[in-house]
């Protein structure tokens, strides 16, 4: 039978190391490091949109509705349905849709989770 | 005197609901009944109403941990239907992310397994190291878990040299940690006492029960889809198949640890020999696939994953079928849990045995009941279904 | 008269024991977390010191459910007896002086008896719940008692033989008179047996088989909620304090140490608490570095390893005494 407690040395060494936990969200919010290219919340540039409606047709989660405004058709993004796949940004011919690094997509009202 | 204990459908060791009805006498298990239908979500029907590109994201969400394997299998399937072949750089990039996701899945399983054995410290350490793998996945693909990296025709992003440098550093760190964990598992008598000689499955029994993946390789059978049917550059990147001969839960732990080390070596080789060129074929988002059927196999972290589809010329598949590895492995769990003469199974052995196959029940439940006698398919309303269920369970 | 009542109720009696047990639970959880590279409790109070109090108050505010088939009398009385017994037995520890509040000649036997009573209460609690998981947990708890009890008793008795006294205060006095703690001679074997057997008594990893969370969902405690569960949790904390204090008193000399006359109660308390914390550290480290054993492996381990060493210890003690 092997001697028990092989792990003790490592465990005791970790007692004196810095903890691996990041105390988010009450303290240390700035320690969260989000890399470039992270697929977060959608950001939409109305000026560039040409009204082709490709984004609405390609969205897997049916999270993009098309409404008519004074300049033509444009999309409305329902973030509460979005699955952050980035397909709409890929398919948009005018590059009007980008995915930002913002990931705290919670709100108390549905209106706060709609990007127009 | 035996009485019934049910492990599930809600239980601390189950990540997803599965019902194991055990008949026990004291601590010995005498009989087992299993029910995996708690997580049926109608995914195969969901494929039929979505276009091929939208179906990719549905396939990704069949399982959170094996999401890379599901998207890879789906893309291979659709590319076979279209008759297209991806460029070589895309094959290597797909291999890199697939192996990273295999490492992530095995580290998650190792942590969870030791948690079910009661060794919480090792659980925390494995998951701390898994964070490094998820950071790498986030750098490469944009998200930690649902990576959405494979697309029909190739991959969606390229690897830059900064990402490659960070990836190599993370691989060095992980290799060192894996060597240390291997030593701990070999030398700690409480772990050896709980995993050795528990859940014996001889090679002939494993093959006849249809086991796949690391579960099969832990019984000494050298079977791997990457070797038999190389699908994404696996014929050019050399790797070893990790098997172990003792056919018990200890073997399963060793096989998966060995596979993590193998994945590290494969990623390093692929990074060194990455071919240049484009990484994606131009395929329009809406297309009509030609008529025909196609089948694709992939070595998911849990075993052999099969996607099969029939197309009748439209923008959505006519029929799509997914056979996941856990469905193939569940039968061997039922066999292993019963006490046979000479080999006793206790209630305390249920977590090591059930955990040993790496159950991913959300992949498993995808069955419909077809009345085989007169070929009629009966659609039950919710009330009828709940009445039938209550009558059976009484 | 008033002094004695205050002694029993406040310090070093009931109130002190409750507060210090909850503090020691915090020490245990914090150390366990740091060994795992985590933070541990950190939100309730400075450094999370008030977390066990917060847990206790939360449990007291939950609904009290008695399962329909359960035996009401056993179900309610088991936690009361458990917490009362473990609170009572803490009063034998010599905290503020070389004698405890209730010390008398022969209290070592009373302590052993009440520790066994705790395990029997665990069995009653599990069977009284009339639930499948609770029955399995209760059976495992009673079986575990068979494993560790005899080596533990033999160890304590060998200390009594060396000290020529059957009371905890007498053993402390013997160490003071010898000038040498009992851990420094052949009783080191007894110390190791005591550490292992105490882990099994307190049902902590590697011996938390009766309440294995991952196999039988809290075992014999599974049907308890609200106030009854709070009492069981409190009894586990009292036991933690008691067994750490017992280890400190029997093997490390208890409150003995260099004194300044006049400040004796304070210094004795400080020394006792420091030694108790050291024993608690050992318990937590053992909890962090092992996996859980199966019940048959635990019984075979204790009869193959603990029993022979306990017998060797008592023979050695008889020979050297």
C-alpha cells in the first residue's frame, strides 16, 4: 500500500500563493480581461445600413426584426434573443453591424435589451 | 431483502437529469433500470425547419461541452452533401480548435470525477487549469464555451502570431501540470482504492455492448475515428492512441489524462506545420443542397459522433439524425452496475462507474416512439403523455 | 453561586462555546478554501468571519418540514439530543484553568460514552426519517462507529494509564508535572490514531461516508430542514471544537504554558486556543488531501491498521509505565 498524502506538499504550497479567484462583481471588476474579437453585445451603425434585410434572414435565433423608418427598412436587434453567433456581422455587406466587448447583458426592462 | 433507490433524475452527481433505478440489498446493487428521456428537446425536428447555416448554431447547442465536435461533424456532413473540400489551412485550424476543446472537455471531466469521489481539492485544481484552456479558446474563437468556429466551408477566423505565442505558453504550462496530476493519481492510495477494480468491463463485453471512445479504449481496444477515418488533417498530424489494459475506472482516468497530453503534442505539431493560404471557402448563406444523403463521423471527446442527413433539394434538410457517443455508452453502464458473481458493486460505486463514461445526457435524449406493430406513428398530447407516465411509474 | 451560573452559561460555558465553535467553523472553511487556491467566505463581516452566524440565522428562518411517514418524536428529538450532548461534553475541556467547569475523576469515560451516543443519535435520526437515502446513511453511520471506536478508546485509555488518572484535567496535570507533553514519547502513535479516528467521528472527508453528498445526497441528514438542521449543524461545530480541544488537552498539554501570576485565566485561555487551532489546522489539512473511502474499505482500513497500532500502543504504555 502506498503512503497516503502525496498531495500535501502541493496543497500547503498553494496556501501561500495568491488566490486564483477574481472577486467579481463586488470588487476587482477591472481585473476581468476580455480579449479582442470577443463576441459581445451587438452595435449597429444606422448610417451605413442599406436595408438589404440579409441579417434578419440569416439570424438563427430570429432576434432581428425589420421595421420601416423615414430612410427605408432597417433592423431592430432583440438582445434578449441573441445567441452572439456573429452571423449577422459576417453577412452584412455594408459592415454596419459589429459585436462589441460588452457582456453584462442584463436589464430590468425589455426595452433596455433592444438595439435600434 | 431488497429495496429500491433511485439515483436521479435530480441528484448532486448528475449534471443533467437521468434516472437510475437501483435495487439494492444493503450496499450491494442487484438490478438496474435506466431512463434517459428527461432531456428530449426536439432538436432533430428543429433541423428540419431551419436553413443549413442556421442549423449549424442549433447543432452547436446540442451539448455545451462537445460543441466543437458537433459543429465540426455538421460542417463535414454538409460539405459532403455539397461535394466541396476545405482548404488545407482550414483543416489544420479545425484540428487545433478541436483538440483544444477535447482538452477542455477532459479537464472538466477529470475535475468533476474527482468531485464525485470526494476529492474536492483536485477538483478545484483541475478547473483552475481548465480556465487557461478556456482563455485560449476565447482568444482564438471569441467565446469561452460556444465557440462557433467551424462554418460550412472552413473556419471563421485566422490565428495571428500573437495568439500563437500565447497558445504555446499555455500549452507548456498545461503539460507540466498534467505530469504532476499523473503522479498524484498514481500515488494517492485513497484514489486508487476507489477507482481500481471498480466497474470492470472486459474488451469483448465492451465491443458487444457498443461502447465507444475513451471508455472503449480503457478496456484495451485500439479504436479511434481519427485513425480509421481521418477527417480533418488527422492523416498528416501524427498521434498515438492511448489505451490502458486494466478495464476499470482507473484506466478511464489514465486514458483521458493521456489524451490531454496527446492533444497538446498534436496542437504543437499543427502550429509548427500550419500551411498557408486561405482558411475559408466562399459559400453563400442561403443555398439549396443537391439531393442525396451524407454521413460524417467525428471523434468527439466522449467517443464516436455520427451525423446523418437526407436532402431533397431544399434549403433545409429533409431529415437529420444525430447519434451521440453517450447513447452508445449507457448500455455498458447498466451492465457494469449489476453485481455479478465474484464481482460486487456497491452504491458507493455508482459515481465512479456512471462518471467513468463521461455522461453527457443532453446529447443522449433524442428518441421518438414508433409503434412498430402496425407502423403507425402516434403523436400523444401532453395530458395523455403525463397520464401514461404516471401509470407506469406507480 | 452567581459566579458558577455565569461560568456555566456565559464564559467559558455555553455562550462562549457557541461563539468559539462558529468561529472555528470559519477557520476551517477559510483554510480549506485557501488550500484549494480559492477565497472562502469573504462577504459576511470582515474576512467573512460572520459567515457561520449568517448560515445559522438563515437556517433558523427556513420552514420546518416533517416528512409524512417520519416518526415525529425521533425526528424532533434527535437534533436536540445531538446538540445538547455535544454542548455538554465541551464543558469538560480545561479552557481557563487546569480543570474544566465540570471536571471530575472519571470524566474521560463519560466523554467516550457521549461520543458514542452521538453516533447512535445519527442512526436514530436517519431511521426516524423513514426515507431511503436516510436509511442508507444511518446504516453507514452505525457501521462506521464499529470501525473507529475501539482504537479511539484504546488510545484514550493508554493516556489514562500513563497519567494514572481517568479525568481530562488529571491528564493535563500529569503533563504539567512531567514537564513533557504526551506527544513527545510513545503517545505519538496515539496522536496519529486520534487524528484519524476523530475525522471518522466527525464524519469529514476521507470518512464522510454517512453523509456522502455525491452518493446519497446528505445521507441521514437528508430530510432535515430549518431549526432541526440548524441544531445538527451546531452539533457538528461543537464536535469540531471539542475534538480539537481534546487533542490539545490530551497530547499538547492543554492550557499549560509559562504563566504570569494574576493573569492566569487569560493566559491559559490563550494557550489553549492556540493549541486547539493547531489541531484544527491538522484536521482541515487531512480533509483537503484525500478522497472519500467506501464503507467496506474504511472498516477494513481501521481493523487492519488502526487496531494493531492501538494494541501496540497500550502494550508499550503498560510496559513503560
